[in-house]
């Protein structure tokens, strides 16, 4: 909706990301875990069965999904991959990579805001495989995917689990998902930066007024 305010955009997109990542966590390997309640009764639940969890952001998504992962997952490590499309060849190119050590033993949540053709997502998966991550331990999480992107990733990496909120069928000549979600990632980033700057300005102003009060008490 073009008339959606920045506040609503941030609130509902963050809520959607938390729901999406909560759902993604349920696909991690788990095992039965027995605990005792305060009433002395046994309760059978499930707990994560694995070494560690690593969240990897594809940086063209502006890392918007990292805060949501922190909100729903307590202990995890962070990695970053910068992939950009070459304007001449229309092929994805790897520009930056930072992954935790010993990531080969981890379960990896690969986060991308939107997946259109799937080219960037597939390159990111290949990078993880090259670093020893097992294919069945990779979860690709995206707010929105195009149908062609889903098919491309699923065909190339059949053991990678794909979790998204919706799949749109159409892609236009500019490789934008139709109807898609517009510039949601950029809008959220811009709005967030505005509120951060406003908050910092308020902090600076408060410190300035406190210093004036202290100065007045000491010298007047």
C-alpha cells in the first residue's frame, strides 16, 4: 500500500520477519528433551540438536533480517556475504565475505530480503558449500520469492530448505518481482536511520542541557 506510513511499515515488516524466522527455526534438527516442571512433573519437549547456529546475511538485503533473528534466537553467530549483479553480464558477483571460523559444523540460516531469479542466493549457497557447510544444514529464508527463484534454488540444491512468506509468479523485464513488495528493504532502512538520527539528536540535546545546569550550579 503506497499510503502506508513509515511507522506501520517498520512495525509490520519487523513482525513478519520475526514470524518468518520463528518458523524457520522449527526446521532445524531437533531431539527429544525431557525437563521437570516446578510441580515435579516431567514434560517432554524438543531442543536443538546440532553444534551451533550461524545467521548469514546477503548484504544487498541491508541486514534487515538480523534484528529479527536476534529477537527469536538467543545464541548464534553472524556472517556476511556481499553479492551484487554485474550490470553488463547480469551475473552475480561476490564482493565481500566474512564467515565465522569452523562454520562447516554449523546449521546456517541464509537470509535474503527477496529472491527473484535465485542467482544471488545460489551463489551464496555455493560459498557456504565451499566452506564445508553441509547442504541439508542450510536454510534459505526470504520475505518474498519469485516462482522462478524457488525453482532455480530447489533444482540446484534439493536439500536446502526454503522458507518464505509468499511466492509471486511474475517477474518484469527489470527482474523485479510482480506485484512484489516494492522497496520495502530500502524503505525500512531509511526510516530506521531517520529514527536513529532523531534519537541521537535527543541524547545530545539532553546532555547539553544537563551540562548547562551543572555549569550554572557551579559558577552562579
